[in-house]
C-alpha cells in the first residue's frame, strides 16, 4: 500500500530516527540527495503492477476452469492430474477405492473416528503419505502415520 508506505518512510521512520535503504531503487532516507518523489512514484507503480498481475492471473485461472482445466496445485486424494488435449485435468486414481470405502462407511453410520481407526488398523496410508510414496498401503509400519477424524471428514465430500 503506497500511502501507508509513504507515511512510514517519510513520517514514522524519520521521527523515530530509522534509516530506510532500498538498494534496488537507489534510495536512502538519510541522504540529502535521496529522491523521495521518484521513490514514492515507484511505490505507486509497484502497487499497481502487483494488483494488475493478480487480476490477470485470476482471469487466466477462471478461463482455464471454464474450459474444463484443473487449476489446483495438487489433485485431491482419490484423483491425479493428467493431460488431455493439452489441458491439465484430474482423473480417478487407485486411491479412489479408499474414498469410496469411506463414503460407504459414512452411509452405514460409522463416525469419522471409527473410520479413521479402521483405516489405521488396515495400514492404509494417509493422503499425504500416499502423495509421497504412491502406495495405498503402508509397507513400513515403524514410520506409519495414523489417520485422524478430520482427515476422514475432509474426504466425505470428495
């Protein structure tokens, strides 16, 4: 925010004897030759540029979504990213059977804690471990990460 930045640099920092140096802008608040006008103008331009960049990125993401492309960083548990006709999409992967089992158990009246206990007892890797290893079932029981009820609840709506 260029207004607040200007307030801090030209009033607060100055009154509290705090020196501001911007190497990339060639600005030093203690220098008599420091050009505070151009520094302030650069702050205005930088803020505008950041806002415009954010708006453009958002517009591109909205367009990609409207074209059926997946714009998330990581596919949700039960899915993986793939490319179809040059578009990044998500498709079901092998772990979808776990998501379906969780949904079925929920429909049968099991609580999230009971489902988490069942998943842990059967050594099914958590979503984060599955992402790391690619294995649905844990092979190394010493480093096994147990499921918690929050993780189960997040998968109910997938």
